[in-house]
C-alpha cells in the first residue's frame, strides 16, 4: 500500500517552510525490510516522518540564533524542520539521521522550498564510522527515547564537537535530560535547562526543556 502523505506550511514570521510529511503515525512501508534490518521495528518506523512539538520548539529557537560562521549539525533530524529553516537563512547546515527514508524526504522538502542541497549522512550514534567531521553547533529535538541512547548520544556529540562547541537539544520531558547532562559534563561541557518562553504556535502547552551545552577548550 502506498504511503499517504501530507503537505503543510510552517510559518516563521515572514519565512514559510513547506513540508511533505507522512500523513500520520499509522503510515508504514518497509517491503524489503531495510529499516527492520537496521533495528527499526514497524511500530517505530513512522516516527521520523511527522512534525513533533519538540521540532517546532527547536526551529523557533533557532530562527533568530546567531549561526554566522558556524558549521551546524542537526542530529536525529527526522523531517529536518530546523535544517530547512537554517538552509533558508543560508546557514552552513548538515543533517543526519539513522532512518533510511529521511534523505528522500529531506531532498523532496529542500526542493519544495527551492533551497540549496543540504548535506546529509545516515549515521549510527553507536558507531564511529561516519564521515561527518566536527561542528561548532550541534542541534536536535526529541531524540532521547531510551536509556540506551544516553551514552550513545553523548559519545556521538563528543566525537563531532569541535573543542569550542555549543549543543542545543529540545526534550519534551522524557526523564533523561539529567543523565545526558552528566555524561556531557564528563566530556567537558557546561549546561543549562530552560523552558521555552513562548510556545503559542503549538496546539498544547509544552512541558519540556531546551537543553543548552557549551564547551570552550
């Protein structure tokens, strides 16, 4: 059965970001077991393909963020809303995710916005074999699903962070932010946890946090 898709526009003041996403979380297409072979079950397959509240919070936070001269990575990008917005602003953005369908949607959505190609690499946090390099700023949203992800993500960030680096993650409140913070402190980072000031663009109140980490070695 063909995937059912949804087309939508997210507005950021005078900037419109056009998106093709999955219609809902019930969509599934893995006839050749590509995702399954990567350990992505049918129940988790669709999670990459919708816009989550945390991704909206991250994108709105990045809208006016100073990105001049910074090489930026969005990890666990999913629909890559922040990457698309930063690309529209001519930032040096690279996107990465583990799901095998992400690049297809990223390329489609980049074309929808008439943007320049966004560099993408499918990367596994548990491996050190990717070719992403190092970054001045690493961002992500709603990426701490499981306890096992905490050390993997911390190691991935430490591997890809320049000696002087910022990290901005939005977490909806899954109860793992403190453990991640402790792991990144061990990698030389300081941190703050703050709630976003305004989330009136969301349908429901946002109970999560913006996690900011920084290191200046």
